[in-house]
């Protein structure tokens, strides 16, 4: 009977699969290949953050995968390594006021566009998780669950997630009592109880349903019904 792969070897194999998936672009002689992903679409509070990154062809960081499937400690270590190895990386942020003004979907696209605009040199091709970014000049492709399929997008996912987590820890100090450092603004039971007791603060998205009895704008409700359910 074949020996079962160890967790470490499985993670290494998973990363290699992400890298191999990009070989089709390398075969087209694309040197500047970028990945883009976001973090923070669903929370009730805090910004939505996008990461964009161009990793070199020979980059092979073990454990790189969709940021949601990696422990916080491992994400933070990988984020440091990604920043050190990257040809270029960029972070884009859309804060709660902008989210409320233009809706979460448009705010996410704006954050992604800002992240891409910070890449230098400009990428020849941008791989985007799940959606297309309007008003960028370079070629792009949208891939559903791209952060679990492509190395560049997975690296961008880790940058976006760790950056947003750090921002939420800052907001936790500015607005004590809500537990932002723990739940990162997501609609947990503890978060909703804190809102009920303290009321919303300046970090909360006013267009989102904080509590079952809260109102939410029709556009957000139509686009993201699962995000604003009680």
C-alpha cells in the first residue's frame, strides 16, 4: 500500500499545482503575469482590501494557497516572503464611506483597480479572482475560485487578507468593545451582540444589515442577499 502523503507534502504538492496552472501563460512568453484578489466583501465593518502581485517565474513558496485555507500565523509569514520575492505588489483599499456610497461590488472593483495601478512594470496579463476589473488597459482574465487555482492570485489573496487583518486590529484599538481584532468585522454572534449593546461605530458599513431589525439599501440586498441575512 502506498504511503499516505504527509500534510506538509500535500501542501507542497498543492502549491506546485498552482504554479503548473500558470505554465500556459509562460508558454506564451508572458513575463509580467499578475494576480489580483480581495478580502473583506462580507464583513459588516471595515474596508474592503485588494492585493495585486507579480511573482517571479522561479518563485515556489510552499504553502501558498487560498488565504482562507491557511492559518493566521502561516499567512503572516507568507506575506513577508511574498513582499520580499515579488517583482512588484500593490494594495488597494475602499473604506466604509466609499462602500456605502457606491455599494460593495463597485467598491471592490475600485480597490482592485487601485492595487493593479501600483504595479510596476505594468503587467502583460492580469489574472483576477471571480470578476473582471473595469477601466484597466492591460489584458485580464477572470477565474472563479482563482485563489485556489493560480499561484499569482493565491499570493495576492494572502497580501489582501493580511493587510486587512492588520487594519482591523488598528480599528479594534480605535473602537474598543466590538472585537474587531478577533472577528475582523464579520457578522459573528459576538459582533452582532456588541452592536446591539454599543450601537454602530464609525467603522461600520451603514448600507449593510448589522442586526435582523436593521435596514439595508435595496441595491446591496439584491446583489448580496447572503451577506445581509439575519
